C-alpha cells in the first residue's frame, strides 16, 4: 500500500510540473495547463479516498508521534 501511495504522490507532482511547463510554454493560448491541473485535482481526490478506504479495511495503520 505504501508503494501505491508513493507512486500516486509522484504522479500528482508530475502533473503539477506539466501544468507549470504548459503555463510557461503556451502563455495562455491553450487549455493544456487547465487539463493538467484538473488531472492533479482528480489524482489528489483519488489518493485521499484510497487512504480512507485503506484505513477502513485495516491495510494501513496510524502511527502516533511520540
């Protein structure tokens, strides 16, 4: 489960990097940056839901800060 979370986080950061690239390259002439940011939001929501479901089924456990 930890690998899936790490991969999803890397995909979220990659989508954010693509959005920055498209903003700098296109200068507002296309919707590619908006699409990349939409994908990032979707991936973030999916990751959040996946973490909640994983906790519910006991696949991951919370750890406290001691």
